[in-house]
C-alpha cells in the first residue's frame, strides 16, 4: 500500500473513531479511560497523528460495540510484510519522530545496517527462506533508513554494546563494510554513536534492546523487543524510567570520539582478515 493511500486510510480510521465515539455519547477522555489510554491519545488516533496498538483497537471495538471493525481495519493497514507484526506499529512511528535513541546489545540497529549485513542477519534466522523473502525484508530495512538521509532527519543517537562489533555477522568483509558504514555516518555528523565496552560490566539494559522516540506534537514512546514479540510503551511514568536507564547507558559508554576510533579499529581488523583469506 502506498504511503499516501495508507495515510488516507488511517485518516478514515480516525474519522470513523470520532463519529462512533460521539454516537456513543463519549468524550475523548471518557473513551480513553475505558480503553486504558489518555484522552489525548484518542484525539491523536482521530487525527491520524498516531496509530493505536492492536490491543487498543480491540478494546475500542468492545467499548463502542463495533463488531471488530477497528481491529479488522487495523490488521488491513498494518499489513506490510517487510516488517514483523509486532514491529509494524513502531516502524509507522519512525518517520514522525524528531529524535530516536537506540541501544542494541548484540547487533547493529536496523536503521544503520548495510544490505549485506542485513541479508546475513536475516539468513541466520531464516535459513530455509526464499531469496524473494530475504530480499523483501532487506528492502524494508533500507527503506526505513531513508529517514537518516533526509534534510529534516530526526536526531539519531545509538549506543551499541561492544559485542555488536565483535560478534561476526556474515563474512569478515561484510563486517568491515558494516562498521565502516556506521563510522562514516558518525564522521559526517549524521548520527551520534557510542559504544558500551565490555569493561563497563553490568548495566540497566543488560540483555535487552531499546528504542526511544520523541515527537513534535505527541508524547514520547519506548519500544522494547523480545523473542518474536515487541512492546510499544507510552505510559509517561514508564517512558520516563526507561529514559533514565538510557541516560545511565550513555554515561557508562565511551565518548563519541573514542567510540568511533574503536569501530574504525575493529573495521580495519576485519578488513585485514578478509584480505588475507
């Protein structure tokens, strides 16, 4: 579905929500209380500023007695098979973000991945997949990365654990190319990048990945991911706690300059190994 038509469909979703809410005699605040979100979020859903999560769409159907209308339409709109179902809602928010902060404990984040690295990572998790499936998933990641090239790109700040540099994904050449890519983005001041070294030891996000997103006209969100599952958090108290954990990560990480030097050194090691084989 093209972006313009998808947005128009979300606007229809919001218009229908407003109409059926008003038919039920509920304010935005009243409906929000019944489906466990704020009234402001209901307003953002109605204006197609923010997309609801699937469970919220289901609760709206229950409260407004709409016979599954909003859940069915949600599933139709979040149908881009380039993204896993649990990640689709977070992917929809990326182009709207003014700031994105990420932490990854083992791999390079999707927005920073090269085609070869993404392909190697996807093949590792889908060894029997068709070339078409893998290529489609890779294109999805590259399409997302376009936001970092735009003049109005969000502030992007990533903290990578040193393990993401040391655990090879694909060949030595693939790793060299990947690390050279993120070092170049940092040198060109398109991203802020830090490395959390092995020497830092235990930290608040140990074993977990995290993405924080801020928006111009909407509250911030936090996205965490587990095994075939994702959780988009928007409770202000929870997001504030997660932001504090991320601040602790940044404080424990190497400086951007030292981080880039470490990445460039690791890339050179991989390149040397690739040349000798």
